[in-house]
C-alpha cells in the first residue's frame, strides 16, 4: 500500500464523519469498480456490499448526487454505452452486444431508458454528430 493510500485510509477510518466514510466507500465500489455495469446492480446488493442499510445508501446517494440509485446507475450505464459505441475498436460489435456489456439487462431496458430521456439523448447526438 502506498503512503498516500495509507493516509487516505487513516483519514477515512478515524477522522472522517460517517457520512464522508459512506461517500468514499460508495464511490470506490460504484465508480472505481464500476458496480453500475453489473446486470444485477440494485440497492439491496449495493447496501450488502457496503455493509450499510438501504436507507443509509439512499441517503448518501441523494445527499451527494441528488439522484436515486437507479437514475445514477442509468446515467453511468448510458455514459459507458456512449463511450463504447463511439470507440472505433468496437466497430465490429453489434449494438446489442455493446448494450449488454454496459450493464443493461436487456435491449428493452436500454430502449426504455432512451425513451424516458429523449431530450437528453437528442442533446448528446447533436453534440457528437453536428
């Protein structure tokens, strides 16, 4: 373990408030480990991984990200999808395989997300193809 990681661990473990500890723990598993890419990603599994209650998890997410768990997962899944879809290395892959690799349970789940966020999808397409 590097010195910077040791210092960070000490701070999180002994000096940070519980709210900050929950945030660091959540960010590590959700963002660094890309938990949102799991097909089975849900609040209950995440709270089990983080050893906190579902309500603590939801409070942390709402406080720091002003969204619920599902919305946060969907946003990062779509961002990941867009990165993979526009990556030239994936030119030979089907859209369905890219959707599946981004944590969506099915093509229908992806379509529902797009349909529910039409304006945001239009903005993304305009920025990248105009």
